[in-house]
C-alpha cells in the first residue's frame, strides 16, 4: 500500500494515518488477520486520442 503513487504524495501526517488505518484493518478483519501477504488487483486503462488534421 505504501508504494501506491497516491499514498507516496500525501503529506507525511496523512500518509502515516492512512497506513495506520490499513494496519488496523489487516489486524482486525477476519479474512485478513494473520496473513503475511494479500493480493491487490490493479487495473490500468489507457486511452489514446489522435487529433484530426
């Protein structure tokens, strides 16, 4: 999570709060508690436009 671009650019206090919230979620959620790793699907969509002459 910490390597996501939108997290990296947050002010330090906001980044620390967000990452703290993620840690709390990972510790508390029954599907995530105790796991060392989890998958985060990531989809990138690209659009290309060409200006007509």
